[in-house]
C-alpha cells in the first residue's frame, strides 16, 4: 500500500518541478522577446495613474501597457514579489514616472508590501511584440 502512494508522490513532485522549470523558461523567453523589442532607455514617461495592462517578466522586469500601442519595459532588479503579484501600483511625480526615482509596488502577495525601484525605462515596439507572440515559439529563435 505504501509503495504506490510513495510512487504517486514522487511522480507528482517530478511533474510539479517540471512545470516550474517550464514556467521559468517561458518567463525568460518572454523577457528576452520584450528586451529585443525595446528601444533605448528614456528618463521618464507620462503617466496619469491608469494603464490598460501589465505583464510580469520575472522578478527583474515588467511591461506596463498604457494603451494597446504604447508600452514600456521597466527594469526593477530583485523585486521578489513581482512575479507572483495580483496587481501593481506605480508611483509618479506630477504625472511622470521616472527611472531611478519612482517605484513599483506588487500587490496581493505578502502581508507587508515592499516597493521596488525602477532602474531603467525603455519604450516597447508593441506591434513587433504582438506579431512575435503570435508566432510559434520555435520560429522566434
């Protein structure tokens, strides 16, 4: 009786480990795709406390979509809760988000929210990203 239970637990553990590593690989691929379609760094961007979508790209970056055609890649090194957040808040000063000054706060993760400094901002080529995301993964490489 114990042998089948142990075998089932080991198989479930191996499957969960495989899913986690596959998820990490997908996140790394997506971050590489966004970085490949990001322009040169800018110091800031206009922000009126609304965005249409955000895309977590691991613990070091995220994309913020202000509209379907305007988005920015934000580098937030070592932002531990970012990849598990249910939402985000972005600080701004007078309607502008600035690199090395403003912060991203992941929401819905831990009991004490910790904000992460935005180190770099790069505008994204949204059309190129959407086109690349429609391609099968094997064709992107």
